[in-house]
C-alpha cells in the first residue's frame, strides 16, 4: 500500500467504520478511490484458463507494469498517477496473485508467467510495450524482453529478482537458515514482512494492517507454491541478459533487504547489448515505486523521454 492510500484510508475509516462498514469494505473503498485518482479502471480478461484482473488507464504508447511476489497491481497505483496522463498503462494482478485466478494445477515458473504476459498483450491487441517490473515482476519482464525483443520498446527493472549479487541480503541469509520471510506463516509475522520490504515502513491503521496480514496468511500455501516453482529449478537471468536489446533502466533501493544492491554489478556485466541506465535510491527498500512513488515515477518518465528523443 502507498502513502497517499494510507492517508485516504485513515480519513475514510472514520466515516466508513463509523457508518457500520467492515474493515474490508473500508480498505476496498480506499483502494478504489486511489485507482480513480490515478485514472485507472479495473478490468478482466481470460488468459491460459485464468481470470486475470488488470488496471488500465491513459492513452499513447503502452506501459505494462508487473508486480512482485505476493503483491498485486495496486503496488503501481501511486506510481502510475503522473504516467496515465501521457501513456497507456496496463497493470495486471499476475496469474496466481491478487484477485486473479489461483489454479493448483497450473505452473507459475518465470517462463510460464512470461508466456502469460505474451498472451495478455495479444489478448489486448498490444503489439509493443514498455515493460516495468519489480522483484519477481522484474524477473518476468527481463525474461520476456530476452525472448520477445520485438514486443519490447524499453525495459525498466526495479530491484529485480533473477540474479544474485556477491553479497547476500538479510532475506537470503534467513532463507539459507530455512525461513522464508516473504511467506506469512502466521498473521503475527506480517509485521516482519512489512519491516523487510520497506526501509521506512509507512503507518497503517491497525484494522488495515490486520486485513493485509489476514490476506497474506490466507494465501500462504499458494504463495509458497509459487515461490517453489520460481526457484525449482532455478533459471538464472545471466545467460539471457545478453539477448536483451531494448533500452534498459535499473532502479534499486540502497536499503533493499530482500535483494541486495550488489546485484546491479551482475546485471551490468551481462547486459552486453544494451547500456543500462542505473539509479540507486538512498534510504529506500525493496519497493521504490511504493515507498517513493513520485520520485520513482519521475526517474522513469525522464528515462522514457530520453529514449524517445
């Protein structure tokens, strides 16, 4: 959730909760209000047997925004606000996430998800798009850009997964010890997840944090399934990065505890056919577009304007 959303949520909660609305209704009303402010409409399409929900707004060249593990399209809502006035934005709940279908029989590996991204573009009749991805979404976006260069105008990677830098992050140190801090095994563990992904965690009203904690706990087993299928077998990006030819932007929070900033050096070494622009953000964690949406959007728009000449 994002800072403006939190302010909106706090204001609406007094009215909605006081009027007898449930916590879930209050949260959903605030989310819908945030989408409206960003000129995003909620839509759906069927992809590979999944009902895929997505947000769409604006006109012009298409920018496709792919969220990370355990997240949803609303990670992009505030980031998209200054962008929908200039570009056509598509932000899906990736299959297996958000409100989109979770199918036990489906596979959610990076190649499988990249194929669904291709199907989404085809279904929406989008020939080429600017791709933006965060964390696992960046992994998918880079995989897609390497395998479908003719469909990609540019690539922006925000703290992307798929490569491991020489320094292990706190998350990976915990993972080596058998603890996956990205999967909430009990609602009480949500606070740890919140502290993990943000350098400066935004305030959440208690009822809203409980709502998010309950959702994360509800989907814990399916999230673990996705995590396992992304990692087993692990398919590193390094062999694919030389195939990426689209102009590329890398943004990384210097305080990222999930994916260490030393991954940038690995990316730069292997992106041999494009000279990536690199921006690091002091005091920012794993979700720059959430923690600093205006700053991150400005960096991104400047990048797009430069490559368009």
